[in-house]
């Protein structure tokens, strides 16, 4: 359909990745074909760098990456590319930690780029956030004492019955300073970043760097942290497994993450003639 250079922004979980957290052969081949045709591919995720870089390398990317829902925009291989890091104030983060335990949560985790601070030792949290061999070890202990820098994000593991109360508190007392999102199943994790940070911010900055107009941005997503990105992109694509709110703002709906949704869409839209590897 289109032969001009596009920027292709890929969410990871529930979008690029199957439920087994791998990139399917057909989707991978479509992305490689798109790259060969001169299109620019980036990862735009709520994940930190440490848990995104493996997929980045698998796709052979050499482009900026959007992490923490836009709170960190950087280029893994180009030190000259200006890093854009927008953490929230530590003071705000610690106020939220206090409120969390008053309302009722299992645990709270803070991330400063790739450094992770876990308020209390927790096997379940450690299992969710499995570390790669080269990851720095988690710092475990009270955040009030251990957290020295402004955090890139806070991750809250709430008691299920208290999720609504906690999110209401965040809206009522911290809405001017933070954004908060709830992860999709199977985790009930609430993620908090600085106000104004979202994936659209990151994608816009990368598109500007490559001189790609908005109408030639293709963005894929499935959850509420993809809303701004899908709305911003000229070609916003929701997965069939996406939440209804995202589908309602998307320009297109493709197949699920288990059915090569990205691969099939790129093949049709960019006339790639993809064949599975």
C-alpha cells in the first residue's frame, strides 16, 4: 500500500511477543523485511532497558528505544544520542509508598533506569521480574533508606481488593505529578511514572529525529499504556487481544499477538510478501 519510509513502533507484551514471551517466526520475518525496505523499527514499551534489549538485539535494531512508557528515551548503541530521562521526584515517590502501605499493598518496587529497589524481600516479585545474567542485583530493603535518586518508575503490587482505592488515592492526591497505569493479566501491577510521560512522547521524539511525519508512523499496542501512542500515530493499530478502549481509538485492528497480528498487518500495509522463516 505504501512505499515511503515509515516509523514502526512496537509494544512488547501482548503485542510483539506471544504469550510465551517470544517473537513468532512470521512476525520476525515481516519486521526484518520492513527493515530491508528502509523502514525504521523501534521498541516502545513500559519495560526497562534491561528486559527489552534482548528483543532489540534479536531484531537487529540500531535505533533509539522508548522505555518506562516514555520516561526513558535512549539509544542502546549510540552514546552521542541524547538520553532523555524524566524521573519523578523522590519526595513524591516516598509519599506514595507511605500511602500504599496505609491503604494495603503487598510490596513496592522503585526503578532508577536499570537499578531496582525492592521494599521487602518477595519471592513472587522476584519471579515476575526474572533477571538476565548481566542485570545488576536488586537492592532489597526499606525504600525510605535505600532509594537515593529520583526514580524512573514505581511499581506497586497491590492487594486485589484495594486496587480501586489505591488508584483513587493516586488521582485525588498526586494527579498533578504522576501518571499511573495498571498492567494487564496475569499481574495486577500498578506502574507510576512522572506526569506527562507516555509512549507518544517517546515516539514523537524519535520520529522527529528521523524526519518521519506523523501520518507515516505505524504503532502497535494492546493495553492502556498504549493509548496515547495509538492515538498519536497516523496508523494506530490495536491487537485483537487489546482492551476495548484501545480498539476504539485505533485506526486498524489486526490479529492477536498469538496469531502474528503485527506480521500480517505489516505484510498487507507495506506489501512485504512475507514468508515465515
